[in-house]
C-alpha cells in the first residue's frame, strides 16, 4: 500500500522554529522523517509527497528515500497558497488504488496505521481516524471537528460547535476522494474537509476511533514541546523495573536528549555503558571503602546509561535485533565482572572463602534471572494480569542494590541478598509461568467443540480432560 503525505503548506505558526515546517527537528529527526519512518514500520515503502512552499528544501533533505529504505516520489503543487484539498488532488494521476493519507506535521503511533490497514473498504468509501476523547495537548479551537453517527461522518470542519470527535489527519482513502475534491473545489471549498463533507453526504465517509492512542498535530511551538514530551514519555517500557521507572528513566531520557544532537549510535552507547561497568568492577576489586563508593557510583551510572541506547534507537528508528542482542551480551559480561570485583575486593582484606561461594550463588542467580526475565517478558508477561506479579525484579534493581551496598560498605551482605533474591525470583517465575501456561492451555481446549478437538494437538496429560468434556457434551445432548 502507498502513502500520500501533504507537505505543501507554509506553516506560518512554526516560523519561529524554522522556515520549512516539515523539516523542523523533533528529538533528532524532522517531522516528515518521523511520519515516513513510522509508516515504514507498518510495511509502507512507497510515498507520494506533495510539496509546495520550500519544496526544494524538502526534496533535497529526503532525496529519493533510499537512505530510509523507502521510495519517494514528489508532486509539486504550484497552488500551495490555497487549501490542502488542492494539494491532495495533485496526486490523482499517481494513485489508482486505496492509499494512506498523512500530514507532514502530524505524529502518531504506528498501531493506528496497523489498525487502519486491516480495514476493507467498501466501494468508493474512505475512512478517517478520529479521536472521541482528545487529549489535553490538543488545541481544540484550531482542530478540525467531526460529527459522528453510527461510525459515519455527518459533518466536518473547524467551525463546528456540535461535534463528538476530532480529525487526526490520518486517512485510508479510495480514489473516490479525488472526485469528491473536484466537486468540493467547483463549489468553492478547496479544503480537504470540503471533499470529506462531499463523501459524507454520499454516506461514504466512515471513521475509526483511535482514542487513547498517541497522535499530535505539531502546528506551533507549544505543540512542538508537547510532542517532544509525549515521545519521551513513550520511552518508558512496560517491562521497566521500579528503579528504572522512579529514577533511571528520568535521568537517562535527559542524557538521551543531549546525545541525540551528537553523531553517536546506540551500539556505541552500549559499549560506553559496558566500559563504565568494567571500571566500576575494577574499583570494587580494590577492597577499600573509597574504591567501593567509586565503584558503586559507576555501576549505578552504567545502569542509567544502559537505558540510553534503547531510547536513542527508538527515537531515531534504529532499533535492530542485533542491537538488542549485543546490548544483552555486554550486560551479562558486565554483571559477571561487577560481582567478581565485589568478591575479590572483599576477599582481598578478609580472606574468607565463604565469599566465593556466596559470590557464585549471586552470579548464577543474576545470570539466570536475566535469562528467565527475557523469556518471561517476551513469551508470557502479556498474558499475566494478576497485579501481584506486576513488579519486575530485573537488572535495574540488582545494580541499585549493589550501589547501596557499596555506599554502606556492606559487600558481603549485598552478595547474600543478591544470591537469595535472584534465585528466588527465578524459581518464582518458573512456578508462575508453569501454572499460567497449564491453566490457559486447559481452558483453551476445554472450551472447544468435540469435533474440533484433536488428540495429536493436545499434551498427553490433557487427553483425560478432552475425554471428559466429550462425554459431558454427549450426555447433555449437544
């Protein structure tokens, strides 16, 4: 599926931030780059960009799209001073199938496009994504309002006083939009809303409610600041532990916003965090209180910096499986070296052999804890809804415990705590996941009709439940 992006307007309200609105930077990338790369994540690889005011700047900046892994074609709108309906109409000769329509200054969550692309259009129909519960960041006075009834648009326009939705600027259009725009322009309305109103009068304008999902119209300086704040807020992951949520993320996001201005890659940040861990481990191995403090501080700083690689990768659309794997490998080496440093530093002055046993248990627990956390998050965590399992015991907590232990000069106690907590957490996860997986599997198959149950699809231990279910069904006459 192709996408059309409207980028021909002058953007007077953003002039203070730059003379070309689509190229205004938002956390290291221009507005239009964010639009393109977000759409690309949903599988869209071909773009028709309608340019006008400062169109040459946009073209020179984006090129043919090859550096983004997409194909870009430019359509020039010499009437860019007029309504945006004319801009879209310029794409008529280049589009002959359903397409996604986007605005160069509207940022959004990729899930909105994923939901939109799954919809099958009826003949001549178009769909507008609307927000029926708009967020506090929206300038409602300048927003395009929509009156919706039974998921159909009744009326649209900025001047509406009675409305129950807001236009997000994200559409799934059929080529019928071009005929509607021509009719609207002939009637004296050259806006996109005019064409939408024509389709609405024909009963061909549906809506998709995206309330609660991220989107924002970056139309002025205030909206630009809000967009930056919202993008940073999205960097907090569901799997973040309590230390990350309360402390680390607040600091790492500030560092990431600074690093976005530098030519540094996420993998380079992973290496920097790893080096800090090595230096911290070296200080911990010296065995003196001052070196413990220095080592503990460096370990905690490395934990904070460790969040920056993922943040920058997400903000710059540079996430990769290799990057995630590379970071995980460095973290495991760092964890091992930090614990080794603590053990050696304590043993250096106390020569207590027990520290090596405790250290081994702490090391083993930390590594297994990391491994089980990965499986827990990726495979099972989404299906676990019980609130008591929501707290995630992860690396952020382990390194923070080490930080506190180093400051308090309690290395032995710290290792004991780590050995107990990490191994207990791994065992707890095994029990929780086993029970959850078994119960879900039984419920899934018991709810099926007998005709759809196949013995070879069931675990051997579940054949008894299948047989009982079939017998009960037959007795009840189904």
